[in-house]
């Protein structure tokens, strides 16, 4: 049994859609988005290689003060396991909080906010 199966159950239990999400709100502090684009490439590659969903893009304030990263897949926990270490190693974003959402956008869908702490 693989680590994902032990942690989150077998793959056959995943819902047949990609309505789960990991949405990260972060402080940025620059209008130069090069570092953010590098982070996005890492996220996109890792999510794709792990087969846990897709990286959908970002929203960044015009003044570069803060922004959001959007990732979707059929299992929010598996998606978060893949992206969390990348986000916590990144020097491009600060004060990040991931919202792990377990279903489509709705007021009654369970979600959890998880602060992301930089790894040394």
C-alpha cells in the first residue's frame, strides 16, 4: 500500500471530478512577477507529475502587494501534500495561507485554512 493510500484511502474512492481546490493567498510585494512565474512552473510540473490535478493560475494585485494561486483536483488532500513543500520552500511569497476546499465553491462546502511556514 502506497503512502497516499495509507494517508487518504485508495484512489478508487476519489470523486470523479476536479472540484476540490487548494487556493493560496500570499503577500508578494513587487510588480516584477518573474519569481512568481518560476514558482508557478514548479507547482505546475509537480502537480502534473504526481497526477493530482492542475495548476490554474494566479491573481496578483496591480501594485504587487498580494495575490492568490489556484490549484484544482479530485482530492484536495493529495493535491496539498504535493504543493505544500514547494510553497514553504519558496522565497517568492510570504505570509501564505492555503485554503484547502473539499468540493465545489459553495457556502456549505468544508474548507480548512492552513498557514504555510517557510522551511529553513
